[in-house]
C-alpha cells in the first residue's frame, strides 16, 4: 500500500515571483517575452500556484534573485530572506551620500524600537 504524500504548495513562491516582478516594474507580457512563455502561464504560476517546469522555475528565481530556501524549508533558518537579498541589491545601486541617508533611517528605526528608559 502506498503512503499518502504531502503536496508541496507552490503558491508562496508564485507570490514571491509576482512581488519581485512588480518591484522591477516588469509586466507579465514583458516577462513572457523575456523567458519565452505565455503571460497566462505566468499568471497561473503567480496567482494559482501552478508548478512551472524546472528550467522555467530556475530562470524565474535567478532573474528575480529569489531565495527559495525559505519556502522549501520553512522551519529552517536561512541566511538571508528574499526581501533582504532584494534590499541588498537595491543598496548596491546607491552612492555613499544616499547610503548615509539609509543608515540614518535604519538607526532611527532601531532607536524607536528600543524600550524607553524611565
């Protein structure tokens, strides 16, 4: 007798692909042209959790720099989440003056999180 196998839920990865695509301001139609598939198939991956073929999956996660560890191994601690990797790539585009503004903002956020002393 066969054991019932759990089915992997691709929906969270599909949503991450959609979020990354929108962050790069790429339409489904543009993406379809880039990766040579239909916009409808991309929609199914993003909104319905449809499994893409493996080669397409790799192209999507490489194109959008998505770390899939956090989705495949949700209970395992990952080095960097997709959002951290995305922020890192955005920071790489800034000059030192702009980075000083970001640093000051981060310091302000961290200070706001500290409990007040009485």
